C-alpha cells in the first residue's frame, strides 16, 4: 500500500485554530502551540461567562426593582412576598422593565402588594 502522509489534515486543523485565534496579541495569533492554548482558555472563559451572565442579569433586575420599591415606600423582600400572596406571577425581568418604563403601573403593583400584606 502507498504511504499516506497527513499534511493536508494537519494543515487544516492548524489553520482552524489559527483562524479562531485571529486578533489575539503577539504570538498567540501566529504560533500554533500558543494559539491552541489561548483558544482553549478562551473557550473556558466563554463557557463560564455564559453562566455568569444569567447571574449578573438577575442581580441587575433585583437592584432595579429594589430601587423602584424604595421610591414607593417598601423594600424588595416585602414587595416580592406581597406579589406571591396576591398570586401575581411576574418574573424579575418583567418587573424591572415595568419599573423603568411604566412607573404608574409599578406603583399599582406596590399598592396591590401592600394591600395583601
């Protein structure tokens, strides 16, 4: 049988990694070994950040709701407790959007939560 050389497959694999490392600083974008390490590490950071993003947005929404609650004379925990007892099921993302865009609507929600408590 004829000898098979893996030059084409190796070049394709290396070019794929170097393409992913495009724009990295210094040798990380030009040298295969360092580019491979940088791409691998950036993949780890991306995976972790996809999870952290959910956590960060939830914190932001809670901060916004809390600020709007304080403007209406109550704190966040009593507001959420009042909404649960009033069977109002709005998630924190929508509550923060209401707090930003519709202050009157949020005030009505605060009044409803206060009346139930």
